[in-house]
């Protein structure tokens, strides 16, 4: 366990550094969107491209990992919405809560952390889960969030907007480009490869620092929330679902899939469970803000899962690491 903490501690420590910098005013709140933009549009796509290009194409097209993880994501969304809907929490907040329960922070935190723990071969299965969460899980939850308004037409419109958001997101395209380079065994020319490498190397530390800053900003602006006082019952159940139910569900589903004859490599199975054990994706807070959901609730779920995951994720690694 101590050996695992030696690897995981720096990742969570960078999140804490970003949180402290924003809370103490060392990082102006106005600068946080700029950091987020750098990570989202420059550094992280380069990191995902590099991992995709260096990963055998068979790992990136692993149907067993894709469909097993997808089924778990759909179950997580349905279960979380079912336990969340109430007089206080309607479809918009319940759907975004379901997204934050089913969508781990794989891009900003998971890929570099899992590669550090398990080696470069962990990148392939992790990238497959990113595709599921960014393309299918996110689009589904955004569409369901419109159930409160305009009926079927509103859901269809939201689904179209969600798919348009996926098209504009550079991360799926960087994964696709990396997969194409892997398939055709292409490599960028020297200066381009060096530029991509520099940006990719910056992705992990800047992303982790930005996660902390985003969480601090959300907490600092919590008093401006228009939804009334935030109750523990509004966010703690979803945080527990994310940290405990999600990895357990993926573990059981993977075991069942293997017993039913689905081919899933043991390392890929471990990666899938550890991805599910990650804290919630921090970018869901920005999405909730755009969709008019209770961003304070979403930010609190992300904050709790990020803080507690230092222990729960490290424990899962200690149990599962070969």
C-alpha cells in the first residue's frame, strides 16, 4: 500500500496545489478558464494522440472492453437518476448528477496515473473508456437533462447539441488521429513530434493543477447558487455511488463477461475497474453551468470524490495491481 501511495500521492498533491492556489488568490479565478482551455485544446489532445499512436490498434478497437464498460455506464446513469429524482432534484440536476457518477476523470487524471502505475499498455483500455464516456454517456445525459422542458422535441434538440459538442471536442479527434497513425505506422516529422511531446508532457501536471483550481472556484462561488441551501443528502449519495458502486459494478460485469466467453485481457480488466474507481470528471461542472443545472451540487460531488479517492483509489490499486 505504501508503494502505491508513493505513486498516487504526487497526482493528488498537484490537485491540492491548484486548490490552494485558487483559494489563496495566487491564481486569479479569471485565469482558470485559460488553464482549462490550454489543457483541453492543446496539452491533453497531444497526450492522447501520443498514447493512441504508440498503442497497438487492436487494443484501441477492443470490443470486449468497449461494450462491457458501456453497459456499466448505462446502468450507472439509470440507477443514479432513479435514486436522485425528487421534488428538489428534477431531470436536469438528476441527469447531470448521473453523468458525474458515471464519468470518471480519465482524461485529466486517469491516463497518466494508470500509465505510471501499470505501464504504457494501460493507455489502450483507458482510451477506450474515454470514447464511451465522451461520446455516448455524455450525450445521453445531456439529452435526458432536457426532459423537464419541451418534451420529446426538447430531448431531440438536446441530443443534437450534445453530438455537436462531441464533434467540436478535440479529444475524440486526437484519439482517432493517433489510432490512424498506429494503424498505418505513421510518425510525425521531427520538429512536429517534438512540439507534440512538449505539449503532451505538460498535460498531466497542468490538468491536475487545473482540477484543483476549478474545484476551489466552484466552492468559493457556492454562495451565489440560486437553488437554495445545499444538503448533504443532495450530493453524498452520488459521491458514494461514484466511488463504491461504479468500480464494484465494473468488476462484477467484467468477471461475468469473461465467464460468458467475452475476451478481455486481465490487464484491460484491471484498467477498467481502476478507471471506474477514479474521482468524477471535473469538466462536468462546466457542462452543468452551461445547462443551467445546480452547479454547486455537481462541484461538491466532484470535490468529495476527488478528496476521498486518494484513499479509495489507492486501496483499489493495492487490491488489483498485479
